[in-house]
C-alpha cells in the first residue's frame, strides 16, 4: 500500500494484506528525485548495495540518528553541567563546567535505521528498510520507519519479503460467511441469518427483522453474515451502486454505509472500520431510519 501522508500516528490499516508473522519491508520505488536521494547520503549513481544512515533533514531523521529524551516534568529539577570555553585576563582559553537546572531526562536510544538500495521487480532499483515482521516488530518501530520515509521522500510502500507489493498477494482470509449469490427476498434471507439474530429477544428481533427486510427489499447483489470480530453484523452488497450496507443487531449501534473496495474491506477488523470512520454514512437507529435507507437508492 502506498502511503503519501506527511506522517502517520497509528498503523491503522496501513499493513492490510499482511498476516501476523509475515515479513515485509517499507520501500521507496520512485527514485526520480535524485537530488533528494543524494542529499540524504546516497551516491550520484545510487548503486546496488549502498547502505546509509540517512542525513538529518528533519525531526524524524534527527531522532533516527541521535535518539531523544523523555523529560520528567513531574519531578524536581536537577543541577547539571554544560561545558564552555572562557578567556582569562591573559587571553588564554579554558574549558569550564557551567551549572544549570533542568528536569530529569531518560534517554531514548537512537533507532539508527539504515536504508539500502536493492533490486526490486523487473530489476528496478528500490530503497528499502530493514526487514520487519507483522505482529513481532514493535508498532512504534514500524511507525517510526514509515514516518522516516515520509520525511525523507514524501511517500513509501509496503513490500513483502520477496520485494513484491503487498497488495499483489492473493488473500483468502475473510471475516464474513458469504451466502451464495442470488435473489434473497426476506422470507428466504430470514432463514439464512438466524445464526445471527436467533438469540435476540422476541421484541427486539422484530425490530431487527424489519430493518433487514427494508434493506433486502432493494435486491442486494450479495449478502454476508459476520464472523470473528464481525459477529452480529450482516452486510448487504450493492457493487453496482458502489456501496455496501453493514447492519448490526446490537443495541446502540447504527447502520454503516461503505464505498471502499469490498476485498480490502473484508481484511479489516470491526475496530479498524468503525473506530477510524472508514464509512461513507452512519445512519442512526431512530425515527426516519427507513427513509434514510431508501434515499441511498
């Protein structure tokens, strides 16, 4: 996945397509900005095998090279010293220690991430990070490397260990039990979603069934029942209209409408989708819900 932001704060869905324990690299495939590449330390020819600790050009590369500190502002200040050169009355210079007060600090070691020029697909040169492993490498390390690339180059990609882009991997892991494609009027669909709605109380089940019937009356191209992190969700797919409706049976939830690619969406967890607001619309379960659903079509 190509990332072109100025920086990221969390990994979010930037590692979509990778399973836990999959090895990967953060890479730069666009080597056209040779001035910038030379500025951070590579040679004019950007030869294969060149490996550098990037030159400091901003806060991320400075931290990468020098590390940092955790400043404990909740603790009393301490006396520390800095050295300076002073000249005496004879004109001779002496090194002296000058005391001053500051909050205690805990040093953070420099990550010292080095970048390497290697051959990628079709024998095209790319710049890559050290090898990382999803679920093993610390999130803050991965975030630092991505932000380092973004500061240095303005973009980066995620590549598999064999230097093929992550999204070239055929992924079969799904969080949905897909029903066979076909026409699902409510009297047929009801039997297929009983696993999800069967344990709900009678009064609430009637409300849920009316909502599901309202959506199914618009003839979705496919229906899927949530599993794993999506247990309690039913998805209605309308790819011809470029949206998918996610309906929850849980009290207090809303109906979510998505426009993302369905294959990518099915890799994400419920938390990633709902907490990161990856939806086009959120339709609350209140009066007027039916009209809002009908207005989608």
